[in-house]
C-alpha cells in the first residue's frame, strides 16, 4: 500500500522469516558460525536459544539455504506439539522414507538405513526442531535416542533444537541430564542494541529499494528502540504500522508522533532501559575452550541534513558492507569443514 509513496520496491518490514532479509550483526554472524561449525564437525546436539522475536527462525532458514546448496539433507520441524507416533510419521515423510509399518522399531530401522545411504552418497543429514521449549519430555527423550543412530566413527543424524530462554531451564531438569550431556554447542541470540537497530533498519530499507535511509530520523530510531527494546519482530510490526500511518497522512518522514501513534495501536509500552554490551553468541561446551573475543563496537552514525532539510542518518557503510560479506565468509567455512 505505502511502497509507491515511499519509493520502496517491496515491504521491508514483513514478518515472514525471509533469509534474504537477514541482517548480519556481530551476534548473528557469531551464532550462524557456531551452527555451521557444530553441524559440519558432527558433534551431536546443538542448541539455539533466544527471546521470542529475536530472529532464530530466520537464522535457521539462512543456515538451511547454505547447507542445501552443499547437498545436505535437511528436515525442519516448526510445530513440535506432536505425539511420539506423529513425530516419527513426520520423520518418515520428510526424509522420504517409505515405511509401511507404524511400529517404532520398523521406522527406526528404515530411518537408519536412509541415513546410512545419505552418508554413503556424501549427503549429511540434519534435523532442526524449532520452538523446542514446547516439546514434551517424551519427545525430548526421543530426540536423545535419535542421537544414538551412529557408526563407530560418527553420528548419522545431526540435530539442532531452537527455542526461547525457558529451553535452557528445561534442559537443566534432572530427568533430562542425559540429553543435556549430549549438548556440544549452545548458540545465543539477544535483542538488538541501538546501534544494531540502526543497521537493521538500513539493511531492510536498502533491500526494499531505499539505499539512503531518510525515512526514520535519529530521534525516531531511539523511540523505536524504547518501544521495542530491540526485538526484531516488534521492530517490524512497529515500523510497518508507522509507514502505514505515514502514508495515510502523506508524511515524507516517519516522525516521533507517527511512531507513538503506531505504538498505541499495537499496545506497546515506552520503556527506557540502559544498553549492555552484546553477549557472546556461541558458548563452547568443551572444557578449557576459549571464548571468542567480544565484537568491536559499531560506530555511531553521523547525522547530517538531507535535501528536504530534515536530519539524515548515515550508516557507516564500510562497517555495514563488512558485516554483510559475512554470509560469503561463512559459506566458505562450510566448504572447509564439510
């Protein structure tokens, strides 16, 4: 609706987890590198943890895109509220296994044969379970048992479970200690910092056809951060609503009053919270492993004057370009680790 008015080729703030719109901040780059390393070195179970709306599913789709180009056999389960029978039926269908029996024993044998064929063809197999904080204990135990499908030298099925922070608490339960012992890598995502939010807005608007970020003024970006606390899903909802409101009143810029009106419509609350340094995205489980150095801070963009006399926020383009090249770098890692 508003694309033509703002010279946009498409909606920059749609809520679908489109990997093409993946903004490679330092923490996303580190988390994706951790997932790639874990999958390609065949350690077993990997955990991705992040608050709701921080971009876990988008990150996973970015990973799938990289893996499928290298002949990985990938299966992603986005609805884990299944019974045990439904879960194994899902695996049979998604891995392309023709098993006429509903017996778990027959399905496991058919799955192992399929995974062995995949490995013999040079096609590693990967299962991703999203929204894993909703998995019942019985299914978590089945996932642990799937990790027992292996040869004397390697696992035949790599598994990634992704979920909200309560997933970490679930894995601490005494009855799941055997599953927790299988975890070889924990990757984490958190909300965007204010600097990362600037970069995020620039990235999405650039991909949508507006490379010079003049829609959102500096004070407006701060207000977006205060209302959303850097949660990308909330950022998308608020910015989309603001563009609709701006179009309705024919405003060339998204002002603070427009943001406030859109926030009221979404029932978002204005909160000002002091920022903290981005936390490490990958936590190695190996004893004695060294933590990666903290990412360099992103330079604060400088404000200037645009042609319309309004403040114009200019992104540090060399920093932005370097971050986006990270996808190519991570793609190269796949070739070396495969």
